[in-house]
């Protein structure tokens, strides 16, 4: 399974719109820069039907080193970005999760059928 890269996005948009790839890259990069700048200024970014990026601060917590039993230290709070998927994205990903679940069940049923069919207890041996 491959991943979608910025280059893939640029090429796809360029092919669909007829724009030069360099121009599309500039627009995509400026969009991503604007999102990053907003989050760095603690401003949430809401993209309708896609989702919301929300800057937040993690709570301090206790960490432990498995190589040094008994020692613990405080992990300080730090800024992170929380993403909440929008309605359309949630629906489309949920549809994918149902398809993957069904495929996994079919694969599991196929395995159990093939193992039962070849076992001596099934009467084939």
C-alpha cells in the first residue's frame, strides 16, 4: 500500500486543471505554510467537510525508563496538534473501515474453511 505525497497531489491537480505543475506546487505549498503558521500562532484551522486542526498543550506526565527500573521523571507539557475529521471524511473513512472489516472476515472465513477441509476430523484425510 503506497502513500499519498505532496508531489502526487500536485501532479493530480495539474492534470485535472491544466495548470503548470510549478504553479500548482506553489499554491499547495502556500496553503500548507498558511495552515502551519496559523497553528504555530495557536489559531485553529477549520476546513469544512475535511476537518479541524486544533493546537493544544499536552499535560505533564510521569515517564519511566525500562532500562533503569525504579527511576522516573516528569515529561513536560508540549504543544501538539489534534485533528478532528469532518463529517464527509468520517463517512468515507467509515465506509472504508466496513469494507476492510468485511474483507478481513472473508479472509478469516476462507482460512478456517480451508483448514477444516484439509483436517482429518473433517473426513477428508
